[in-house]
C-alpha cells in the first residue's frame, strides 16, 4: 500500500488534532525521507503558514473533517490534500470522507512509515487507504441493493490489464509502484490510467476508485 514516489524536497505537514490527541510524538523522525516539518493545528484549524498536505486525527471524522476542509478551502477549492486518521472504520464514515476527497488510515492499521508515504501519495493526487479502510469501501459497494450488477457492468468496460491496475490503484498505490507490481513501465501504467478514466467517465484517481468500488458520489451509502 506504500507509494514509492518521492517529493523533490521533504514535505511541510499540517497536523490537525486536539491537544494531546496524537499518538506518534516521535514522528517524523529526523531521517524521515518524506516529511521535514510539522505544523500543529488545534480547533478551529486556522492554517498559519503554507503547507503541502494535512493530517487530521479525530474520533468523529463526519464532524471534524468538514470543519477542517472549510478551514482549508479558498474560493471553493481545497488548498492542500488531506489524510484522515481515525479509529472509526464503519462503511458510512469511510465512504463519506473518501467521497470528500481525503485518504483514510484506520488507527492500529498503519505505521508511521505508511503515514509518511500516504502523505507523499496525496500530494501527487493518489488515493490512499489503509487495509481496513479499503475493506470498508468494498463492504459499502457489496451492500448496495443493485450495486453488484452495476459495478460488474462498469468493470466489464476495462481490459484484464486495466482491471489489474484498478485493483492496485484502489489500495492506494501510485503509478510507479503499480508498475513495479505488474512489471510495467510507469509510462505504460499512466497510459492505462488515462484509458481507465475515459472508460469509467472519471475525473481522476479518486473518482475512478469510487466508481470501481461502487461507491461513487451519486451512490447512496447504506448505514449499519
């Protein structure tokens, strides 16, 4: 689930959480290859300086995530991508956050190295989900009354190779690591992704994953 793509310089990260609500005081390590600087934010999440990406650690993402996005939005557009870290892993919560454009790491389902890699992936437009969050999205698709047939018809539009690419993309991998897994060049993977987006009528990676899993923005999510 880790992206191997690296930024040209280490990232500046906004860490949004309540005081004392962050479990990784030793992160980032001095030798972290991805993250160089962390700016701590507490509610109401006003961003005092430019950053590359934000991490939101919260107990209730359906409340805190919209508040953070509102603080990070300028003229209707989010200033930086966001990764949500939360103990919540129910389908409705994960899908709502993912539909809002953020990656999702479930507490206890990731390590700090995965967190740093997720932040890199987010800055280059890749989706990123920890295994439990990915499972929640798949469960949401499975529980849709007519979702199964619709999803299968959509997937039938793709070639076998494109389906392999989508399976890996839906776990949060970027083009470079997908290429390594499938023994393809990064250029070939990107060409496959362009074809996939066109076939699925998707605006990009996040939208394609939502459609692939049957949890696109137009689809209602069944709550437990």
